[in-house]
C-alpha cells in the first residue's frame, strides 16, 4: 500500500509559518541538467558509468533535490528543542511531466527529528535527539559517496565534551529487505594530536534481529562490526585526510562497494566475511589559479558471499581546476578504477573503467566547492572490461551536456 505523503509538506509549512519567520532554517541540495550521447539518444539517471569509482562530474544525469526545513521550537533557561525535517524529490530526468503517480518521480522523507539541548546538567552542551536523521555522515563529494553513513530512525546523545574531543553515542535502525537491523554507534571526534591535525574514531556494531520465520528462511546473520579511524591535517595550501576502516560479517562488503555501513542480506552466507579499506582525500592549492581535490580508495573483502573467495577495488579520482576569475573557472575530472572478484572455483570477474571530463563553470565563487554552479561539460567514458554503451555495442562513449548544482 502506498502512503500519500504529499499533505505532509504543506502541513509542516503551515505549522512553521505560525512561528516567527526569522527563526526558520531553510537548507537544501539540488542537481539537474540535460545531455546527449555520441552514440545517439539523450542521457538520464542510470546511464552513469561507475560514478562512485570514476567521479561524478559529467557522469551524473538524474534530477535530485533535498529540501530541509527546521526551527527552534523552544528556548528557555539554557534549554532548547529544535525540529529538523528534510524531503527528497528526484527523477531520472527524462520527462517534462514527471510525477509520483506514475513512478516517473520519487518523493521521500529523509529526516524528521527533534534535538534537545541543555537537559544534561553535567554536559549542557550535549544534544539529545530522536527520530529519523542523517547521522554524522562522512562524505567524499566528487565521487558522491558517504563512506561512513549509519543513518535512519534512532535515538542518541551527541557532543559530550571530554577533554579536547566530544563523545557521541546512538542507536539507529537500518533495516534491509525486511530484516530488522539495529546499530550501536559510538564516536569520539575532535582530538588534536598536534597543531593543524584533528581525528575521529568510531565503532559501529550491527545487530540483525530476524523473526522466527526469517531464521527458518535463512536470514540468520551474525552481528557485524565496523571500525573507522580518521586523521586530518590542514596546511597552508589545503588539507589532507586518511581514513582506515575494518568491517566483518554483513558489513564487510562496504569495503569494496563504496558503501557507508549498510548490511548485506542478499549475498548468502556472509558470517565469515572480513574486509578493510584505505581512503586518502584532500584539497591542494598549487598556485593562485590552480587547485585540485582528489580521492584515492583501496578496498579488500573476503568470504563476503556464497562461493566468493575475495575481492579488491582500486579507485583514483582527481578534479583539477583553473580559476579565470571569481565567477569563471575551467574544471577537469580524471577517473580510473579496477575491481576484481575471485570465486572459490578460481575464476575471476573483472570490472574497470576510466573517465575524462572537461567543464566550463559559472560559479558563485572561486573555491572548488563553492555553489551554486552552472556547468557545460564534455566527458569521455571508457569501460575497460565490458560494452556498457549503445545497447551493449560499444565500450566507450562521449557525453555532452549542462548541469546545475547548488547547496545552501
């Protein structure tokens, strides 16, 4: 049965409008555009080639938006309540009259929660929250990947100051394919081992909670563990971050899928699975006019599915930029990846590709991540192992188009 969610938006808008206008927080994200393929036809969501491994610039063709509305509902004697909401509207971007009634567009509730502050006498700075929430997601923007993303319905206490850092704990529900899965999430962030450096460490423990009938059907999974450690360093020309992760059981596949913590219930027996991942990312300003962002990923997993021996992934994406003026820049993106899955029979399944994009950008500012932007782009995409283009006839393609992107 489909829920009619449309009345929720005007209801929330009306409720918020009854409160002081100056207190309403309006945030969001949007991307959209159009394009054509050298093999004929237009482009739409789903035509991307390994976006999370080759990069998203000139390789992203859907229409997607997130609109957030929030407001402080109560503030007295150092205690406050804050309401947060966010709604997603998206489509593949191939129709002029996209709508939810014929499934050509989607509407979803992404966040709906309350955050209370000042209610713990020993830690008045801490926030008690409950509801549905994007919970402290860690993002690699140029590949559109959240490598640490335990989000969903939950309850937690975050930001308890301990020394130079802050402790956050949460219980979050992240079901998969009808199987109830609850996560225990503990993080400590902000410790500074030396000048210009900051760290974050975390433990995520996934507890599958199958019903008796699900157990009888084979959904009896072991608990899963994911460990994350980050070290970031700022310097005069930018910053660099290194991320180390380990995961087992149903969480191990995240290390080779660019996932952020979802539990694999589709690959069979994953109770013996183990994996790790190393990520390096950062910004660097070469000169007054030249800068770049990069993401390097190496991941490995083993025993993460029936008849799977192991799998490894290497991905490299770099986005250089030449700034002509405050509002005019030329942006390139180069991507390469290779991935090999080895089965217990000894056979290998390989995938890989490369991408080169050039884009002329009209922007609100000089920095790599200043938005909004309007981009004219041309991309060359090459599938190194398969024929992914022109209905399986070609292994490469050129895509030309326009994209807008904004966040606020």
